[in-house]
């Protein structure tokens, strides 16, 4: 089966990681995957460069290797490799949204016409292209799937003017045109259905993590940072991540010289927050770490992982920490509270500083508590959030769209609308 995947490669965010992990897993299972992405350097007239689509082709931050050879749009579909890298021209792209050029629709349509994939799957980049993609695929006779994962606060059911909830309102009518929209939790599904997306067109397939790669193991972290107890935050340093409340709670808790809070990541608030929180408070800023193995070693050496966000979808950073057997503390936003319920500590997003001021000393003084929570977190991932299991659910969805058995290489002609909840 040939999948045309529309996703992000940069700047680094959860969408980048999701696209990289899923497409690598699909390629490992023998699928042909062509990767469509927005690029400032894209040829405005459109081009497709062949590349090897395997687990090594997509490197750090989702960068895809290319042979550099180009194929003219005039060439026949038969001469085009089923594993291609397609750049769509854009004016701007960020972690939040993407602004394509006027020619991006033409490039996308021509590439899909040449490649003739069996299924088109878009990990939505909050772009105008998201709204016209179903029409393009309908014209070409291609089934189309969307993954929709903007963050949200599960408690705000009245859909306020909050930016994240506005995205759900804005997208609801457009998502109804996709054959299937994938969300990460039943909370998101209920929200979209309430906004008018047909229930039989919304499938729940959670984020997944490679539980063999992200697993408990040895680490030299404590020796390296000279601490007996280590607490970690890993993610972007941005307003919605609420790192400021974590830093305030840490300083008020007076954790002592044997404890360290490691901040792994970078973002717009890094400089302002770092200026008032340094090693004198037991806080170390490690910046963004591109080396995945080093990030895994940090999680393996940590005692507690903390995610104080105001809004989330289903955090991959949280799932990675849980999979490594780290005791996890996260706010009850998005699907994070659902993932952590009974397997960690769930915070009120409006009382992060107050609640952490009580919890941090407890987790410092009772390592056995952290050990139990870490074990429960790992078990929760193995039960619900394994990448291989979730990719199998995605395979079943593709097969249902094409009316064939999972894993079949050639689709039948009949297409059916899915009526499933995975």
C-alpha cells in the first residue's frame, strides 16, 4: 500500500515527532510512504525528489534524506517512485501554524495525481491547505484521513475564545469532509462530535511511544549533575507550557543542594525565565537536546517528570517519560490527565504552583513513592500507548477505508466510510 503523508519536518514540535514516528513505523512494515511537507526552499513550480523511505531516511527533527534527483511534473506516474519527498512552497511556518504560497495547492494536486497513492493521510499543520485537501482528494478519487491534535483544556466545555478551542470550532466543518479524522482521546472525539463532525468519521487512536526504545535502564545522569534526586521538565519553553509556575514552586519548596530540576528544551521564554532561575536554586537549563539517546538517558536517570502545561493534546514527552518508568506529574489538560489517571499525579492547571509546593518535598523525601508511580506509569504505556499497537490500529483503519484486509499490498476498488472507534 502506498501512503501519501502530509506532515511537518520543522520547526520541532509534537507534530514533527508524530509524523516521523508513524511514517518510520509504516515503512518498517513494508508500506510505501511519500512525505509531503512545507518548505521555504521549495521550487515554486513544483518538484518531486526521490529518496529512500526507511527508518534512517527521516533523521533528527524529521529531516528526510534525498538523492537530489528531480522529476518533471510532465513525467508519467509510472516513472515516479512510490517513495518520494514532496516540498510544498510556503511563506511562513511555525510550531502553531503554516502559511502556504498560492502555488502550494497546484504542487500538491499535481504530485498526488502523479503518485496515485492508495490513501492520503494529513497530520494537520493548521494551514489553509487543510480545508481544501478533501476537495483535492475527492477530485482525484483518493480516500483521505486527517490527524487533528491541537491542544485543549478538557474542562472548558463551553468553547471560550481561548485560541485552542477556537481551532476546534474553526476546523469542525472542514473535518466533516475527511473520510476519517483521528484524535488521541475520547475527550477530543466528544468535543468534535458536539461541534458537528459525524461520529462515524472520528476515530480514537492515541499517541504511541516505542516502548522498547523508551524503557527503564542505566544512566550516568546523577553522577553527571551531582545530585541524589532529579526532577525533569522536557518540552518547549512557551507560555502554554506554564514552566514559570514550576520554577516558582521549585524555589518556594527549597529543595536543597541534593536535588536538581533539569529544564530540557528551548523556546521564546527561555531567556526571561532563565535570568531569574539558575544553579543557585538547583535549576539547570540544558537547552534543546537533539540526540534522542541522550534524552532517553536523561529520562532513565530522572526520579520525577513534571509537565505543568495550561493546554495539551496528548503529550509525547509525557508518554516517553512514562515509558521510561519515571514517576510523572502532569496537569489535567488535553488527554494527559486521562493517560495518567491512576498511574501518576494529576494537577489542577489553575493551581500548579500551590500543589507542586506540597508535592515536590514529598517526592523528594519518599523515593519509594516515586518508584511505585514509575512502575505504574510504565505499565500504563504497555497497556494503552505502545506505538506498535497504535500503528496496527492505523493499519486497520486504512484497510477499512480500502475494504481490504490489514497488510494487503493492493487495494480493492470499493471504498467505504469507516464506522469504527479504535
